[in-house]
C-alpha cells in the first residue's frame, strides 16, 4: 500500500489553509501593515478610544502614506498600484487594530481618492492625488445629510452656476469621516443636470466642519458635519466624468469591498482574545476552554471567521479579474459585518466581566462594528440590493 502523503500540520491561525492562496508579495504587504499597526496603533488604541480622539492623525496619515496604504489599489499619481487582494489584506490588518484606523484609510483611498481618480480631470488628479497618496493631505467624502442617509437621491445640498460660470454650494453633510481634519472634501450635490461631485478645498470661504462628539462607536475616528454656506468654487471644481448617483455609488462599492475584509480583522482580533482567555481563565478547577459549551462557541466563531475571509478572498480575486459585481460586494458586506459583530459579541461572553473592559479589544471592536453595520449601506439596504437581484423586483420604494 502506498504511503499516504504527509499532511501539513493544523494551524489554528489558518485552519482552512487560506494562506496557500496568497503570493509572497501578498504576504509581504500583510506583514508590513500588521507590523505598522502593532507598533503605532495597538499600544495606544485603548487610551485613544477611551478619550474619544485620534491624536496625531496627520502623522499617522503620513506614515500610512509611507507604507503605501493610501489609495493602495489605484494606479499612478504616487499610488501603490496594489492588487485588490493586497488592499483587502491591508484593510483586514488595519481593522484588527481598530475600525477607526481602517475607516481613515478607506475614506481617504476608496472614497475621496477613488472619486478623483475615476471621475476627475487630469488637473484635479495631479493637484490632489500625489499629496493624498503620501498622506500630506487628508480627504473626506460628503454624501450623507442630516435628513438623507440611505436615500441620497433626495439630498438637499445644491450647487448652482452663477453668471460667471462659478459654482455656489449650499447645504449640510452629516457623519462625515475625516471631515474636520480634511484638506479636501469630495462633496456630492444636486445641480440642474443631476447629482454632481465637487472637489472642495476645505479652506474655501463658507466651508466649515465641526466635529461630532459623544459617539459610542468609532471613538478613535474623526466624524464631522460639513457646512457649506455659499461656498464659491471655480467652474473646473466639478468632477467632469460623472453625473448622477452612479458616481458616489461606485465609490461606495469600492469602499465596501474593503469592509468585507476589514470586518474580518475586528472579528479575528476578538476571536484571538477569546481563545487566549479561554485557555488561561479557570473556573470549577479547569480552563473554561475545556468546557464543551466554550469549545462550541470557539468552533462556531472560527467557522464564520474563516468562511468570511475565504469570501473576501473570492471577491478580491473577482475584483482583480474585473468581474466583481456590486451585488456581490453587498453579499460580502452583509455577511461579513453581521458575522463579525456576532463573533465579537460571543467573544465578549467568553471573557465574562472582563469582556466589557478596555483592557481587552472585544467590546471596542463590537461597538465599532455597530457603525460599520450602518455606514456604506445598512444591512437592510444590502438585503434590498440582493432581494432585487434575486427577484427582479425593486423593493426600495
Ligand atoms: C461613524 C460613521 C461614519 C460615517 N462616515 C460617512 C462618510 O464619511 N461619508 C458619508 O457620506 N456618510 C458617512 N456616514 C453615514 C452613513 O453612510 C449613514 O449613516 C448610512 O448611510 C445610513 O443613513 P442614516 O444613518 O441616515 O439612516 P437611515 O437611512 O435614516 O436609516 C435608518 C434605518 O431605516 C432603514 N431603512 C431606510 N430605508 C429603508 C427601506 N427602504 N427599507 C427598509 N429599511 C429602510 C435603514 O436600513 C436603517 O435601519 C457615516 C456614519 C457613521 C455612523
């Protein structure tokens, strides 16, 4: 009888052997981002979170630019031109540190930079993208308004052309990540020809961005209101290559793709904390990880975590092949954020009372994921996107 081939050892960190799908360059990107987050975020994050601030955000942005994490999958203009899988791996590692850091990077690269890269003029790209890729300029993306979140088609912010051809913007945007620290805002507004995007330098007269405080989620992230009060912009401030909601929605699809991966980072961090705790915490004279009920929780968490990572890989490969549909991104975001939050909540139960302490990451991740569940399309919006794709019937209105 032929000897059976020697099986690789079971790796608790990668039980399905998903790393076999990665190339050496992918692993190098992952290690770089993981190392940066371990040095620059993990030692401070609990303190930042408790204080509700992200001190040194400009320095962090420059460092993220230095490791190529800003506008990472974009080509040219100082961007890294990485694959979608590499970008996803970076999002996972950043969100394993904190969703706020991943949000900073997503909004910069997948929303503000992506909008300019895809829909901007050559002059706009040259003016902003190299400095944004380097982290010298932080960008934000203003779509949501106080009265229009899931339904941006009815936004009230308006841009009107005056007699000289200049644009005049009026309105308010709400819940805008990076708003108060941004040097440039991509703002979406109603015009006579439909919804258009505008590149707004934040030192424009009439522009202000008060920070939103008293958040219980994404506390180590800057979230702001944007106020546009007769903001005058030159005729060429409009993004020339898109009219209509297709513009912002395609940016959101790109950012959501990063969330499919990122949410698994928060889940992984909580899962690892739960495993360590279960192995060391003793009750009834033995480690709680030895009880069948705890093992059932850990097994179910591992199954959903690695299924989610596998799904993210699959979508990444489709994106790299130019075959990723928006409905598939909705599929990924719906599943992975929902499962990630569930993993964090289960991890919290394994840690018992310690689960609510900032000494451990699980409650921080769980509360962060409440925002991630809502932004870039709520659970219900992604259910409706999939429902429409499955039935051909539009239930949005
Ligand atoms: C921390 C944070 C950061 C953010 N950053 C940004 C940013 O950088 N830029 C930006 O533009 N926005 C940002 N947002 C806003 C975010 O995208 C919106 O909160 C989101 O789109 C939901 O809008 P809303 O909060 O107004 O909820 P609503 O749209 O008012 O929805 C409330 C509830 O009603 C449900 N609902 C609505 N319509 C339907 C329907 N037809 N059928 C069934 N259910 C429905 C929703 O699913 C939800 O459960 C951020 C939000 C947060 C919390």
